[in-house]
């Protein structure tokens, strides 16, 4: 069998140290007055609403029997997202739960001037869709621009609006992104007349009207223009195609907004949970202290009980924590950053205690083999081999639990969310992160606790000063 | 202390201890009942922090007037925050919440009531979510037992799985009774702890059965001796891992208690007792029970 070189231990230890430092502090480049994040550290972690304060809301149709389609739910989500962005809230999370006809939104909120509840009320307000002749505007009494032309249609006349990719012109085979608009019978005549009048010369503008109350509260125009397409020809069958979109996403957003203004039901908040920033700030520092205490206590215990394998375990544990933090902060470009919550941090600390289990099992096996009279090298080799299956099985059970946890507490488009997509999701998402840290804990434990710990132990055991069985729990 | 302990022969003692704990749990369950959090039963809870204690009776009547329903009111504390909690059995709209906040800000100006946290949910949604959680527990339990049965076909798959199941049920009941005895409302934390203990407890049992599997391949000793040997062999590992795990949980629990982070206390305390129970049941219950059942099976054949 090939011997592990002595240098391996030092190389691994230095790599782990580097990982610890960079994953905790991050790496930032300074170019003049601009700071670029090269590697994300702990300060770049996105904290959940239970830590930084914020709101969890579930929106759904006010009428329990409405049975919204998945396009309608998408439309609700899009309009809510647009509202959030217009309020300068960009670090929100929004999920369309089509199976249960609801939209779940989470966003941080620490603004004292507007209460979270009144913001939620605004978010859920869907606008009334309106089509006007021309795109000219005039100003209202408050100085905001409003449409000037004649009203052609409103939301009740629209059957559907769908983003699609199709060949528009008869003379060219080129395809483009468009919105296919279908009208109800109630709107066909008015639309036919208007398009006849404007064909080739004018535009029809599409607006969302959020009403007087919304305008007053937000100090904005009650009208928002979505699109103002040219009218190319008279449309008499109630099926129009709006062209001129650069991408599917662009067409889809406008189509969703049109759908949101033509919903056959009104939207209301089904569940709200508000957490103040003061509540979370305390909790975060508490968990930080707990994490440090747990880390030191477990490392000291491991070294005291197992000596050299314990020392290796402590290094591996630092590596495991650093790797876990890296998987949360988005340290590696290919693993997206993850929203961390209090239960998530609790899971992280729990995995400090559980993670050393594989070092304990291996160290016990090595100790037994030594006491049975084996040499140091032989004991390490057979001890590692003999303990593999128990460690593997143990990790699989935690993996199953983590997957179920993420399934039950995540949204249907989250990892493992499909497991429970037919039942409504949790209104607060805090426990989802707990499942994630358990899952990452298992994976990083395989890397650090199993693979690198053993490599380090085999390597360091070749150093002359560590050739005494006492260092491994044997007799001196 | 446990050096020459015969785990298999002393199964009865362990069963009596466990039964006694269960009895206490059942008694508390009968007396206190189960408290469900809003996320499972629906309703509304609003917590305000304040600087100067408000008149509770007046606050209650104002809240009832604005929200139109019976409001329960209680003083609370979270760390150095002084809180007043309003609970309602029905869910309310953002509109109603908003008007309540405006009203109390005006009527109780000197108290400086500010929203600390609030939660409202309809009963129908709560029931559905409870169902989802129970289903998750069931799915996890089935998946885990199938895995154990599959991995340990050689040492009597189904019987080993069933013995592990007894230990699992024992630990889950301990977690459940912890919530009942300490009057903690069952919420998301409950499901998270139950699932974690499910995995943790099984992990301990697996290590033991794995040892039994190895020893049986090597020797022809009686089942009782093999299991006793295995238990003694893994004893140090089980105790040390339990201690490291408990130290980590204790650090969380201690700091959360000191700083008044109640949502973490209700997570860490049941987790701690569940972890201890997980190791206890793996050592004293699952192995010995398995021996008992295998011997019965052999006697019948």
C-alpha cells in the first residue's frame, strides 16, 4: 500500500486554515473608492426575516372557491414583485404555489415610516386593466400623468394574455417573442372599432389603474402604463398579437401584468407574519456566541479524549464549519447563496456536535486495534476500514431527514419541494434553512470528517514524534 | 459503572424506567393538554413592545372594538424586552391590523407600543399545514425504516427494523412529552426536532446493529452475548458522541435562555432531551428487545 506523505497533513491543514479565514472574512478588492467582493464572507450572508426583521405574507384569492389557474397565480406574483421593486425592496423572495392557488412573499422590512401591514395591503392590491386610444397623457390635479384618450376596454373584457414565440409576418419566416391577447365577446366590438379607426396611424395604450386610495397613500399616479403598441390593422376577431419584445422574460412580465389586471377575483392576504428587527438582532448575536462556545468545547473535548486523532478531528471540524459557511454565503460560484435563519444557525451548531461522530467512531476503532496489539499504521488502516459502514449508514439517515425537512418547509420550487407540492407550504420559511444546514453538514462531513481526517491522521502519524501509541489512545 | 452491565438481561429495568417516564408524560397530557401554535390551528397573535406598562383592560377593550372578537391579553418578556401579547382565535386582515396599530399608537401614546412580532393565519390553512407536517414525519419514518431493514437483511431485517421502531417511538414520545410538560406550543420547531431526533436516534441504533452484524460473522456466541458485547463495544462511542452533541445543544440552550430568545429555547430544550433519549433507547431498548424477539421467533420455529 502506498504511504501517505508526511507533507500531506501540513498541506491539508494550511488549505483548511485558508478556507476558514476566507470564508469568515471574505476577500474584497479595492479599486479606488469601489469595493468588489471577490469571495463572499460571513458579512455577505443573506439573513432571513426572522433575523433582520421583515414580513412573511401569503396572498390568495379573496373568494375561497375561486380556483385560480397557474397563469393567474404567476400574474399575481409578477405584480407583487413589481410593487416590491418599486418600493426599493429588492432582496425579497416570492414563490408561486399554483397547486394551492397562493403566492408566498418574504421580504425584510425595517422602515419606521410605513407599517408592514399597510405595505402588505398595497402589495395585494391588483390594478384594473384599461385600454385607451392613443398614448397621449395629461396631468391630474396632483400633477401626475394619466391617460388622455378614449377608454376602449377594461379588465373584464380580456380573456387571456400569453407570452409566446411565433412567426408574425407572412412575408418572413422569422419568429419573435410576442404576447397573444384574447378578448371576451364583450370587448370584441369596441376593440374592432378602435383598431379600425387607428389602423396604420395610431397606438393603443394599456394601463393599470390602482385607484384613488392607492395613489393618495403612495403619492404616485394611480395609472401605470404597461405598453403602447402601434395598431397595424383592424382586429375584428378579438385576437390580437403584441410584438416588439426582446426576450421571452420581457414579454412574460408584461403578459403577467395584463393578466393581473384582468383577474376574475380579488387578491387578499391570507396570512401575515411580521417580525421586528430588534427581535432578530438579539437572537443573531446569541447564536453567534453559542456557536463559538460549542466549537471550543467540542474541540477541547476531542483533544482531551483522543489526543492526536482528536487534534485532527478539531482541525477537520473547523474545516467542516468553514465549508458549510461557504456553502451558505455563496463562496463558490456554483453554489448559490442561501438565506440563513435562526433554526438554520441552530442546525449549524448541532452539526458541530454530530459531525465529530465519525471521528469518534474512527478513533475508537483505532484505539481498540492498538489495544489488541496492532502497530500504529495497521491500527489506523483497519480502524478506518472497519468503521466506514457505520458512519456511512448514519450519514444516510441524516440525509433522508434533511431532505424531508427541506421538502416540508420549502416552497414547491425549492430543493425537495416537489415532495409535498400538493399541500400548502409553511407560511414562515425559517425551518427550511435548518434542513439545508443539516444536508450541507452531512456532505461536508463526508469531505472533512471522513476523507481529509483520515488523510491527515495517516500523514501525521508518520512523523517521528508521533510514533508513540499513547498519542492514539494505546499504552505508552 | 456500566462496565459489566448485562443490557439484555436488564431489559425489564429499562422498560420500567421508560414506562414511568411515559406515565408522567401521559398524566401531564391529560392535565395540561396539547397546545398548538397559530401555524397549525390558525388565529392571530400580536406582540407589542412597550416602554411604560399600558392599562391591559383598556388595551383589551380597544383591541376587541377594532378587531371585533374576543381578545386575550397577557404580559410577556423576551430578554430585556417588555412585551404585551394579544391573541385572537380568528385570522384578521392587514387592514384590521393596520387600524389596530394606528389606534393603539394614538390611545396609548405614553406606552410607545410598537409591533414586536405578529402572526395571523386562517384555521383552514393551519389544518392543512399540520397535515403536511404529520405526513412528512410519516414519510421520513417509513423511508428510514425501509433503509434500516434493507441494510440489515442479514441480521433479521424486519425484526431489527421493528426493534429500531420501538426505540424511535420512545424518543419521539419523549420529545412530544417535553413540549407537553414544559407547556411549549407545537409549531414548526416541533416538526424540526421530531425529524432530527428520528434521524439521530436511528443513527445510534445503526451503529449498534452494525457492530452486531460484524460480531455475528466472527463468532458463534449466543445472541444475548453478541448483543451485550456489541453494546459494550459501542458504549464509549455512544456516550462521547451524545456528550459532544449535548454540549453543542446546551451552548445554544444556555445562551438562548440567558438572552431570552424564546423561539430557540423551544427548539433546543426538546432537542437536548430527545438526543439523550436517543442514545438511551439505542443502548437499553433496541438491542435487547431485538434479542427477545429473535429468541421468541426461534422458539416458535
